[in-house]
C-alpha cells in the first residue's frame, strides 16, 4: 500500500513538472478580495460596438465594423452588431447587473459615430451625447466609477473612405477632435480616461492578418485584395501612437487640472516561454515581448520603439521627430493591459519556421500554444488562448520592471470555453470560468504582494456579446444573453464574482481615482503630466 502511494505521488510530481499551469494551488482556492489593496477597482468591461446595437438609430453614423460585418463571410455565422445586446436601450438593466455583482467600476467605450456620425466632416450628434450622459450619471448614482475608452476598434466609415483610416496621418487630428469633444462633454465626471484599446492587436488583425477591417494583408499572411503586411502595420501603429499622444497633450494642457482626471492607454499583453531549452528560443522570448507589448508602451514611456524592432525592421519602422518625442514620451498616467494567455516562442533566425513567422514584422519569432502536441495550458474557445494563470504574475512583473512600476490596470481578463455547448444549463454552469478567474486573480495578488502597483481588475465581460470575427459563437460573459430575447441570465461565474466581492470587502473610504494616487515620489495628475511634456 505504501509503495502504491509513493508511486502515485511520484507520478503526480512528474505531471506537475510537465504541466505546471494545470496545478491548482491553495492560493487559487482561497483568493479573497481582502488580498488586494484598499481602494482596488473590481469591475467588468464591454465596448460600444460589441454590446450597444441601435446601429443606425438616434443619429448614429456608419462605422467600419457596420460595413465590414455586413459583407457575407467576414463574420462567423454572418453575425453583426446591428442589435448586439441592445445595451443602448437596456443600459439601466445592465447597470443593475453590475450593482448586483457589487463591482465598483465599469469600463466601456464611446461609439465614435454615435457622437460624430461623419467624423469631423459633420455635426456633433446631441442624442449620442445624451445617451452617454445618462449612462455615466446612472453609473455614478449607483457608486460605480466609469473608466471610459475613447476608441475601441470602431472608426467612422467616412474616414476610411476619404483617406484610409489609420494608414493616414490625417487620422491623428480626427482622433484628437473626437477626444476633445469627449473631454468637454463628459470630463467633469469621468476621472479615468483610456485613449485607445489595443492598438498593437488592431494593427496585427487589420494590417498583418487582414481579419479585421480594412482587411489588408499580403502573402504569406493572407490573400487580401489590398495591403502589405510587412509595411503597413508600423505606419498604422505610428499614427495611432501619435494620435494618442496628441490627445493626452491636449487633455493635460486644457482639461486635466480643472477636471482632475487621469489618462492612459490599453495594450494587448501576452507572456511567452521558450519552446525549447536553448538560448536562441530564450532570445526569441525577448523579441516576442518587444514586438507585442513594448511596441506600444516603449514609445509612450521612453520616446522610441524597442531596440529589437529598430534592429530587425530598419527603415520600415517610422522615426519620431524631436518635437514628437517631446509629447510622446511620458504620455501615460497609467498602463492598461488586456491579458488572457501565454504562448511558447521559437527562434526563426537559426531555425526553420512556418512561412510568415520568419519575417521581420514578426521579429523572426514563431509563437504557438503547443509543445510536442501538448498545450501550454487548458484550452479555450479562442484557439490562440490557453489557461496559464502564472502568466498573469509574469506579465505584471515584466511590465513592473520594464516601466519602473508605473501604475497598472488589468483592463480585460476573461474566459470562453473550448466546447461551445448551446444547451443553456451547460452554459450557466461555467465552473471552468470560475476556476479561470480564481487562478488568475491569485496570480495577480501574488504580483501585487511582490510590489507591483496594480490598481484594478476588470472581467471581460459583463455579458456575452459580439466577439468581432467570431460573432456570438464565443461567450466570455458573466451573464448569458439569450440571442432571441436578449434576456440576461447569471452564470455560476456571476454568482461566484458576487460572493468574491462580498467576502473580505476592502475599505472603500480610501477609494480614489488614479489621478490622486501617489507613485514613488511622483504624484500622478496635471502637475506631473506637465513636467512630462
């Protein structure tokens, strides 16, 4: 009997060595709200196109996703966001869901064409302003702090038709014009602004793979009708970074001191592990981190792109002028990260790789979720996402070290199951999503205990919604949405999140906006911001 027990323990030890991400630690089971700092933000996230619907109502204009999703074959099941979750008409009901959970923050985005139906080439839509005023006022009335994203993938189609969207430097001023209207209209109540969501992911999906509008790509990445996957992504990214920095400069000069808010940006964050135990793949990890995370954040903190990108992209990577460096460098009060997964990296400089990964735009790095047929972690609905909770701790630690522990928010973290069972009861008993959030929160708590200045965690998503090219086939919500009736039904994960937030509740008397929280010897806000430009 003793021999069998020893054999079992030995085999278990070998299993955990091979699959460390599948280990369930005591911390995962016992993670509590009280493990996080006083004033920590716990919220949920959505974006306008993914939940609002009402796509041509009350004066809203056409955006790029309205057009793209109406082209047959672009979206799974030919879904679109015309109705989405009808949040435009059911926002009060959705605020009640947030209240029932006990969250103290909500991240949403403003539809560009609901405010400016034709961009700067038309008038401001007062009914769009009225909608967001009602949303913001009702959130605040219920004690929920709004975190507002100005640009979350959707842009006016008119700007695409006139000069190609983010491929044109003209888009920078269009974005600043839109941002200024938002600051003027809502800034008296919004204390936490996010200029853009995931520019680094957007350029990948729109200009390398060609899966998002404007669907630009070139072989070997795809066979689009237009585009150059090696040249266009850095151009679009450069314009988005400059648009962000100009909007931040405007906010700091004209609004921040009077309104007392903070402003940052959200990037798509991934962590990486070497596929093989050799120096080449370890170097590939560094390049992958640079080409994914640092591509966005290095310019905004240090004023230039990562050295690895300069080395491999050469003249294809735009250069910031001295004047641009002055306002790009330091154009952040906080870092937002959308984090879901970790992947393996394989060096493509000294090894043969699948076509496309062996190119400068990819940093000569192949990324995959499998090693010898075994996944890096539990599988998810998105084939590029895996459950690797320790990646949360590692990415936060990486950002802490690279950016001198600048204040951070985890602005998205969520799970969609690998088997999309259409049986409602199966969807509601989402124990795998509960396990996901437990383990990732436990990893985040460890990073905070080790000194990372993380100030909030937002679940993606409040409700099942339109998941871009996957349509409604991927379900990340804490609440199930019946596609026929649009009824919201709490999943087990919603009940768990409510219990988590109710137990070990922190002291909210110390809850502050990011602007007034100290960081080292610096006070975030207008004075620090002025010193940065």
